[in-house]
C-alpha cells in the first residue's frame, strides 16, 4: 500500500527518504501531512525547542507582574498586568475562591 518516497527538506534543502514504514506509522497516528524536514533537521529543531525552556514543549516563561493580595495583603506575582479596577489574589487566597464559585 505504501511506497518509499523522496522528499525535500524545507530547512537544509537536501532530499531524504520517507519510507513505507514511516508512512504507515504516520497513517496509524492519523497524521495527514508528510514530514517537511529530514531526520537530522527534525532532531535539531526538536533540540532547539527543548532548550528554549518551558518543560521541553517550546513554551517561553510567562512574564510575571508584582501585585498585592486583596485578601491577605502579601506581595505576590501574577501572570497578567493588574489594572487596578479588580481585586488581585495570591495563590493561597485565590484557590479557595475558585473552588467555591462552581
């Protein structure tokens, strides 16, 4: 059903083989697109993404902003810029509030 194909890497421009067994694997996983990078460039891209932080998923660290908890008054940090028109809570004070609102 599947036959080996020669594809061209979008990063390095070299041709690489997309084997019948790899095509079968892609089909089993439900992938509809062929790989755009050769195995070497895929590995390099994966390593680059892993080294950017965020637990290996390519996520960047969130910017945190200083705030004062509206309940207990301690200084804390939050992942958004407080506007001043709504109360901001530290993690300990926010947790019970979020559970009681369901």
